[in-house]
């Protein structure tokens, strides 16, 4: 799926409930996880020490950071055309609910499904858009690994 026909800032509220479908599959290999660790400073061994994770983790390998999964959910929103093309600006407004439901082992392939849950006017040419993002690994497409409700300010 993708953005509906006649999808503009002015018609956002008409499309509440629209499922934008799933993002393209993305590989969460160790290189990506390690790069994220370097960017954020979160270098916990469970994310970056492959040998120790092999020995000590119940999973037997490193896992992706929850914040990395959350970042990928935001990226999927742009990939899937959630924000109308005529929006002048889209600003991160926050998250109301985030749950990490299962660890994501290095080497997993992730997809994110996004649904438009709500639109709230916030004054002259501004709306708060509420989105539900659910991430899955390709290996277990029926078992969510992340559910997040995010908010964005859309400016006309």
C-alpha cells in the first residue's frame, strides 16, 4: 500500500485509519548495530561484543538496540509516504507509547507497518499526526518486535 489518492495536508483527517503498508525489508547486521552504537554511545556488550554475546547471551548473538528499531520506524514513515507531499515541514513531536516486545538478533531483516491513527488540528496550518508503527522480522512476520505510537507536527 501507499498514500491514498488525493492525499494532501488539507485531507489528512479524511484518511484516519489508512494502512500505509509495510516498509522495504532492512537488514540489521552487526555493522549497522555497531555503527548505531558509535553514534549514540550505547556500547553495551549485548549490542557490540559478538564473542561475549555468543558465550553469555541466552540468544547466542548480539541484538539490535531498541532505539535503532524506533529510528527505523520513523524512517519507514517517510519511505511509505505517510506525510503528504504538500507539507511544508514535518517535525518529530514525540511518542505516546513504545514497547519493545522481543529481542532482534543481529542478522535479522526488519519491516515496519504504519497506520494513520489520528489527526488533531493545532492552529493555523498545523496538525498533530498520530501514527501506529509495528515492526516485524521477516523470519517471524506474525510476531511484532516493536509497537510504537508516534506523533508528528505537520505544517502546511
